[in-house]
């Protein structure tokens, strides 16, 4: 069922105002909720083109969303036509957000073709396929960065480093007490069976590792905070669910490299270090190494080196940026694991996303931290 507010919002955008059969909603559908909680719909215009219609969250800055749209248009014009770009309002090409008052603000972006590798099982069985997808993503991210850098490029401390220091300090004040007696706390929440054991495992890892590694990671972040590094528009949330590939991507019988067909969801986009995108993308593959037992460290190194080498085929990435990138991988791995413990056990948040998605996220983070904890500096 498509709510009236979504139908009203769609008619605000170019190509939809004169749609004669909007109440019919042929081909329209609601997309399963993600972790952000935004309402998202796949909508079809009268010409048969598909779009993503999203209601912005209450905390979203409309001015920032519009700025992101301007950058995306620039990046597409620079040749990255696989980046999802915004639609504009009817009769007003400069406006890309529809404000419906009490019914919220809405954006409409291109629905990009292809499939993601968000499902763990799609990659867990074959490392060669995982490396092909990883490196194809790094190529796309490098092209995205090249296009964005032609719009704005600065130098300064990385905002993502400052953010992680603040979040690490915030978590340090309560995370260990949150993990105390985790078993009874988790049982009292009556979580689904696939979520509870992974949450308990996260609590055990935090209890064991936070006193040692949080201080080490904070020291590393403090060092990086004093460095000047290139700053530009970056996506900041390029993970396996936000890069799409052609249907034959990663086919074991295909000699060709997989092709990125879409990059989506730019809610987190801002001025920051390009290392933040590489850390997010490469870090999202490290958990796969855990299934290889004693060879896990070598597999993780293979992912890391392959990703950076592919990125450097297109644009420069200094040793300083590489060190920064690894610091972001390490800090994000521990902080993200602690965040989920804090959100569920301390803040008692409830997510609209499916339990299976939450469980997969916890599985990946538990495994990722296990790998990163064992790794030496890259």
C-alpha cells in the first residue's frame, strides 16, 4: 500500500505531475526498511522509468541534502553516470527537495540497475569472486573521487577522525557497564534467536577488548588528527549494499572484471578524507577472511593490498593516506560493534530493518573486529 503522502510527493517531481494513472500505482512498491528508518518507494513514471522516492528523516538538513544533489549532478556530468542522480521539481530545475509540510520532505533519485553484495552468502564461498567485487568497487570509488575533487578540494584534518575520537570517548563512559550481565539483559528484550547470540558475542568481545584496544585506537586517532590531508566530497557510507553490479558481476566463469552499475544512498555524504570511503568499502570485506582459520590474516592482507592497488591505478593515494585509512578501519570496526551494543542494550532502540539484516550486520562486525584485532598496521 502506497500512502497518500508518497503519491502526493511523487507528483511534485518532473515527469510525474501529469501522470494520468497515479492512483493505479502500477509497478510501484515500498522498499524494505533499512537501518536509517527512511520510507523509500520504487516508483515508475509514465514513460516506464524507475525512480527511488524517499522521505527524509526528521533530523536531515534540507540545505545539506540539496548541496549533496548538486555534487551528484556534477559527478554524473564528469562521466560517472552510474551514480544515482536527483530528479527536480516540476517547473523548477534548481529545486530537488519537495517540502510537504506536515507530510515531510521528499527527494527522488534515479533507480539504478544491478544487484548488491549485501548478502553475506553471496561472497563467503569464493575468495576470488570477493576480490573481483572488492577491486571493481575500488575502481568506481576512485572515479567518484576524481570527479568530486574537480568541484571542491581542500587540505586539513580529517573530520572523520575527529568524529571517531568523540564517539570513542562517549562510548568509553558507559559501554563496559552496558556489557555487564549481558545475558540477562538480552533475554529481557526478547530478541529474535538470530540476533540475540550475535549481540551476546559482541558484548563478550567488547568486555575483553575495550580496555586495551580503545586506548590504542584513540592514540592512533590523536596522531592522525594532527595531520593535514586532502579533503573533498566523499560518500562516507560505501558498503556492500550501496554499490550495485551488473547481473554477471563476479561470475566465476567470466574472465572480465565485474562492472559497477550503480552507486546509491548518499545520506552521509560530506567533505571529508577519501580514505573514509576506502576504509568503509575495504573494511566491509575483511570479515570474509575469518572462515579461513589460520589463513585469515593473509586473506585480509590480500583484500587490503588488492583494494589499494586498484584505487591507485586511477588516482594517487599516499602512504600517509594509507595509514589514515587503516586507522579508520581499526577504529570503525571497534566503534561500530560497540554502537550496536549501545543502541540495543542501553538506548533500547528498535529498528524497522528485518531481524535477518540486523543479525547479518552483527555477524559481519563480530568477524571484522576479530580480524582487525589480530592484524598489524597496514
